[in-house]
C-alpha cells in the first residue's frame, strides 16, 4: 500500500492546491482589498474594463503560471496516482 500512496498523495495535493488557488469566494471574504489574491483582482478588472481583453488576458495568464508550475512539478506523481492499482 505504501508504494501506491505517493502517487495518490501527489494527485490529492495537486487538486487541493488548484481548488484553493482558484477559489474566488475565499479571496473576497477573508482578505482586505489591499492584499486580495489575483482572482479578486481579475474580477475587479472585469467590472472596470469590461471588454478590454488586453488588460484582462495578461492577468489571467499570470494567474495560470503558478498552477502550471505545480502541475508540471508533480506530473509524474499525478500519472502514478491515476494509474495506481490498475497494473499488476
């Protein structure tokens, strides 16, 4: 069971990190406007600039960099977690 645990734990870590990173409600409720996360910033820019994608698209791209780094760092463990127990 222990060899299968590493892949499962890494998969769980990736999903939990992405869930927390993309959670807009936590950023709106528990932070002040001066220290709001990037998801709150993008939402505020949507309200202010609306259809100006040249302002919103770079912010959205910047918010994707950290989750991509986490995913590629743990990709090997993620695949192991998905395939755990399927091959003897």
